[in-house]
């Protein structure tokens, strides 16, 4: 039977009083409150960066669903089958009613507040190299290839000239009467 990550609760020292399937996860009522267990499909490096951002937003008063580290202080736990899962705090609430202007304006304000709080220092290894450098290297490579082709064309002309000369000489020898 599928446990959808329920067995990973042991690694957090939690027990589920009740569970419910949700979009993309398993919602659990525990002694620490509502948590959601989701299958993890990403890199732990990216997950760590997400956690840093979420903790920063939380420290500024934002309500965010931070990841919960397990008892070994890892953000990713594996179930009995080796499938990786994460656990996050969850907040009860209702979805935004797209027909209600009030709900839409409240969502916009919340999104604006979130964007104002989302600032983490830039890390060098996350910055992509400049496209300009890539294009310069690509153009240099194209110039080398063009130069190589020009040289080979000249060589081919000489070789094809020699080959045709050699072939005509061979044909003449074959057509000459033997003595």
C-alpha cells in the first residue's frame, strides 16, 4: 500500500493525528500543527537557497511555508522505498476568489509585500556568465573554421589537380601499345 511519504514523519519525531491527500502532497495534522509532505524532485542546493529565502521572509514577519529539517538536520528525508520527501509548515485558508475584486486586491497587496521582502545577497556561482563572452568565443571559433575550410579548399584544388594529372598519365599508359 502507498504511504505517500507518511513513513517519513518518524524522521521528524512527529505522529499524524489525521491525513488528507492534497494537490501534490499529503496534508498531516500533527502535534506541531499542519504540515505537508511532498515528494522532492530537485537539487538539494536549490532547496537550501529556497530555505534561506523563506527564513529571511519569515524573520521579517511574512507567513511562508518554510521547510522543516528532520532530526538529522536535513531538509530531504527518504521513505522506506528510497523516495525523497520534504516537509513544510502549512497554513489553513481559502483560495482567492477570482470573481471578487476585494480578494484580488488583497492578493496583489500580499504579493507586493512578498516581493519587497525577497532580498538575498547575490552569490557568484549562481550568476550566469555573460552572453557577450559566449558570442565572442563562438565568433572566434567560426573564424577558425572558416580559415580551415579556405586552407583545405586550396589543398583540395592542388590535390585534385595532381589526381587528374595522375589519372591522365595512368590512362595514357594503359592505352599505349606495349612493345
